[in-house]
C-alpha cells in the first residue's frame, strides 16, 4: 500500500470522526468555538496580508497591491533615526522595570490565600480589583491631578511636613517610577486572580501533612504553594517576555510632555506619531516599525520559552 493511500485513508477516517462528532453531543462544543475562531481569523490573521506595506511605499490612491516595492528602506530609516537609541532604551527600561514588578501579583495571591477572615478577605480583594476597571484616560487624569505642583494631593500631603512642592511630571527621573507603580496599583489585584485559581488547585492534603510535620507558614509557602503555581508563573512570564518591546502608547502619550519626552518617547508612541498623528502620515514607515517590534518580540518569546522549558519543564510549545 502506497504512502498516499495510507494518508488518504487517515484523512478520510479523521473527517468521518469529525462529522460524527459534529452531530453528536460534542457538536455544541464545536459551535461554541466557531465565534472565537472567526474573530481570531478575521481580526488577527486576515490583517497580516497588509504587513507587506512595510516593504512598499504605500499610497492610498494605488492601494496595497499597486504600491511600489522599496525593500528594507523603511527599516533602514528607523535604524538611522537620530533618536533610535533613546527610543529603544526607553522602551526596554519601562519593560524591564515592569518585569521586575511581575512577581508582586503572585505575592498578593499568596497573602489572600492565608487570610482567615473571609469578610476582610473579600473586602481587600474587591478594593484591589477595582482599579483595573478604571479607564486609561481617567487613570492618567488622576495621576496628573495627584502629582500636580499646585493643589496636588501628594504635594499637599508632603507640604504638611515642610517639603516644597515639585512638578513630578516635569522631572524625567520620576517618569518610569510613576508609570510603573501606577500600573502596579491598577493591575496587581486583577492579575492575582489566575494565581488564586492555581493556589486553589493545590491539594489541601499537602498542607495538612505539612502542618502535622510541624511546618510553619513560610515553609508551606516555599515548599508547597510556590512549586504548585510555578508552571502558571512560568507560562505568564514567557508571555510577558514575548512583549518586551511592546508598551501601550495610550498611557505613555497621556503622561508625556515636552519636559519628560527624553525618557517617555517609546517605540509605540513614535510609531503612532509618524503613522497617524502626523500631518503627512507615513503608513509604510509605521508598519515597518511595528513589524520590527513584532519580530524582536517573537525571538524573545522563543528564547525565553526554550530557557523555561530547560530550567522548569514549563513551556508554551
């Protein structure tokens, strides 16, 4: 029997099983997955066709297919940009600073796990989750109001102790700290939910046996909780490292001003300005910047995934 005949038989058998499942109880599950699959294909895979404008001198009058090819022209233009080093440094600094705060949500989840008073636990959880639902615009408005040199809450509080008012948003050295820790406050509670779920999946018998053996809380955390959530932590860390050059432009742009632009100009804000906010938008140039960012993120994702697989046995693929 030839290889083609065997492959054809396997395909026919697979299709027959799929057809049988579609008209059985599993058919409802297939129908449920159709909508998210359609969204994924329409909004993530179909737009990939337009990535080719990064290698073209795109003109709206000619369309994507008729616009002339220019090869790596736009990539070279970005690499030769006089502020390329500053933009890359700012993007990496923000992401690495944010990565340093990544374990805090795990710490919060472990603290929630050991709170005995249920009413107090629910109250604290609700308070920690609430900031996640504040929009970026409102969040940035709050930051600007709190840190205002005139009438700002922070300066008013420090003024009680004789500390002179400071315009924090005009001081470049404070930008990273303001950006990251406001993000931690907004997202730490919501990010801890997945760790709380992972901790709930750890067998209570392990804790009971540890208590019988005389283990204290710190020993139980170190030898039971952390190993139990380590696979989840590794997967989330891999995904986070896969966006090492990605910083959402909305919050940075809203907090950015002429005095702190030396540290607040990142790849996403620069791409937004040249691609959409400019009087003469450079769509191809902006697409080339985005493609470069995605390529570096993909490489980082593969590298970190491989390292995690070797060190902990947990990986995405």
